[in-house]
């Protein structure tokens, strides 16, 4: 660790223009993902309830895998970013090449395992489901599983472009991918009446296209980070271990988070149909409420990794405070808009009075909580991960989630009688505990590790 090097902010790594160029495309990309997800669900619904059920069951597994690849990609991005901070293009390119190969091999192995254990997944993991739902799930799984290596490659490539501070390219590739996906769904479902196949095939084609585009763009040797355009792969286990030091804890944290959501959803289902509907609507709106925060957290990883690589913790502290402040501003703006549009949003869902009342209560509570707590609970840990402190982030997050989110969901929702609102209150208690722990961790300085790169 080389201490605090920068005293003149003119020499800092990212000016306001560079930060805006990094953050705005990330927000657009996150917005696209949410909107396309909503459009997909609407189009699948037109095929029938059995198709919706079958697709959603398989998507639960796919989300888990995509999160795992995103975590690995984050590990590679942190290592490459630290090399860039050290001024080592060779090290950054080497780590990017190792990431792309390693993530592809992992994805291929997982793809083969899913095909081999398909029967167990459909009958063991999903349990007893209606034959019609099973047929849709089987069709969707068979096609979409083939896209796993490609979505892994896209995630890896997008993370490398973010490392360069160039999120615009990954945004453009994402736009192409989403256009293919949505238009393909519309053509095959409404034009050719292909049912579940009409949902799965465009997903596969769009992910193949995105992976090819982003890898071709990464092969450009003129970029500050590029990959070696060769079919020969020599594993550098020292470099891979560095990537896994961030990727594995981050992946475990994401997996535990998804598992926690499933457990909590099973509790919500016991509160009745109105609670399930209110929770579903609130979850859909909640994605928009935290959307800018998620995008800026990706930017924090990019910026802080570069600063840590340079050994400049004055810049680390400066950009952490600045970007968390930007997150607060963006979260306040988006939630202010949602407050103004809340009546229209609820009207669009055509809910009963009881369900609409419960959804409104949850949305208001979640909006206020986002505006006060979310950035510290979820943006601050991005600094720690970029500094190589991913393991402690995982420990704090997982312990807090199991104790406060899950256990308190049962205490408040079931035993205190708060119902579905109690589940959301428990979630925010988890946020508050995380925020307190992360603030203590930040001011302790124990997250300041030696750079992983080097």
C-alpha cells in the first residue's frame, strides 16, 4: 500500500465528465433490463398460465446462474481495474483474457451438467407440478440452457468494458440484445404462435449475438484493456485465484440473497392472494426505486478498483463519498417521481381496493427506506469489494440477511400479525444493520488491503 498520493483534485483519475460517461449508460442498461423483463412477462402471459409457470420456474435457476457469472465478472473487473490503476496494460489485458476463458469454461461445464441432470432438475428441484407446466418448463430449459455460455461471456465482456470506464459499448450491445429478444418474442409468439419456443429461441439468439459482439470488440488491441485473440488457453492459476478472491464471496452473497428471497416468498404466499398480488406489484416497482443505485454501484467498483491499484486511498475516500452522494440524489429523484405517479401505477394493475391499499403502503415504505438507507447499505460495500474486501462483505450481508430479513419476516409478518408489510419491514431492518456494519467497517480502515493486482 503506497498511502495517499493525490493532493490536487485536478490529477484525480475521473473528472465529472468521465463519471457521467460511465454512469449514464449503466443506468440506461439497467433500465432496459427491467423494461425488457416486464415486456417478456407480458408476452409470455399471452401463451397461457402454464407457460408463465414453466418459464418462471426455469428462470429462477437462470437468475441464480447469471448472478454467479456476474460475480465472477466483477472479480475479473476488479483485478483488471487495479492493474490499470498501476499503469500496467499488460496485467489488465492478461487478467481480462483469463476471466473470459475461465468464465466460458465454467459456463460450458454448467451447461453440460444441466443437460445431464435435466430430469432431476425438472422432477427433483421443481417437485410435483402439472404435466402441462412440466412440458413448458422442459421446452424452455432445453433451449435456454444453450445460452448459458453466451450470457456468461457477455457479462464478462461488459465488466471489462466498465473497467476501462467505457460503459457505453456494453450499453449499445445490450440494446441490440434486447431489441432481438423483444422483437423475436413478438414475431414468434404473435406471428407464428410458437408458444414457449417463441420465448426461448429469441433469448438464445440475442445472447449469442451479444456475446459475439462484445468479444469481437474486446479483441481490438488498441483498447486500454483487450483480450488475446487466440484459441489457445494457458490457465494462470495465480491470476484466477485473484479473480476468485472477489468472485466467489460475491457469488455466494448473491446466491444466499436469491435463496432468502425464495424463502420469504413462500411466507408471503401464506398471507393470501391479496398479499401475493400486492407483493408482486411492489417488487416490480421496487426494481425502479433502486435502479439508479444498482447502476452507480457498478460504477463505484470500476472507479475504486483503479484508485486502489494506484495505491491512492485519498482518491478512494473522495470517490466513495462523491458517488454515494450521487446515488442519494438519483434515488431521491426516481422515488420522487414514483410518489407522483403512484396512483397511475396502481391503476394500471387494476387491483382490488384491499390489494391496492397494501401495495401503496409497501411502496411508500420502501421508497422512504430507499431514500434514507439503501445507498449506504448497498453502494458502500462496492468500495470494499473493489479494495479486495469481498469476504467481509459476504459475511456481514449473509449474517444480517438470515437473522434480520428472514427470521424477522416470520416474527413481524406471522407472529406480530403485520402480514406482507412485516416482510418488507424486516427487509429494511436488514438494510439498517448492514448500513451500520459497513459504516463501522469503513471508518475502521480494515478494508484497505494490498492491491490484488501485482
